[in-house]
């Protein structure tokens, strides 16, 4: 159950797979402000390649995609985004049993995600090799396969009951 939840919390921002502070707080079972306060008390552990705050434009864009519509209410500041390294660093400042368990699952999810991306790249490379090898008669087949490999840019909504 936790695995599927984590996978839906990873978003692509500024070319990085990240998790947002509100989603992390929910997974850890703490208020977002508590998570942000803990990070601010340990700022030296979070350089810009580990964590960054969303711009208002990025925040509006995500809200419009339903990714964070469940946050509700009025927010004074845009949320923070944590890269994989930033999430790993969170484990050094959040020491509850739940935080430890959640961090292990998040790290496993990031590893799976990297594996899927690598597999996709290998498949695309192999497809290019095959296309060069065979003549134009198969071009339509290769184009159709490439189209199937291209991800749809639709926001993923949550399905079913979520507490």
C-alpha cells in the first residue's frame, strides 16, 4: 500500500524526480510546518541540489494538474521539493520509527524508478539499432512502437478511497 502511494508522490520538476514537502509530511505522519521547521534547523544538510522551494509559477502549475489539490486551504508559502538525496538526508533529522520505515520505502521506490528509466533507454537504443538494420518497409512498425513508448502527459489522479 505504501509503495503505490510513494510512486504517486514523485513528480518531475526542474529535470529532477522530487517529492514535495506536503506529501512527505503526510507519509511521515507530521504536519508540513513541522517537517519544514526540522529542515530549517538543519539547513546546512540541504544544499540546493537536495532541496529547493517551488516558485509561485511552479506551484500554480502543479495545483492546476491536480497533483496537490488535496492540500486544501490557503498556503502562505510554496512547498519545498526534495530530490532523492534530500529525502535520504531527511532520515538523519527525522528519527521516528515511522520515518525510518517510510524512508526505506522511498529509497526503494527511487531505485525502481531509475531501473525503469534505464530499461526504457535500453529499449529505445535497441529499437534504433533495429530500425537502421531493416529497410523502410518496417518504418511504420517502428513508428508505432515509439508512439507506444511515449508516456502520456496526463496528470494521474488518485483512484479509490484514500484516508
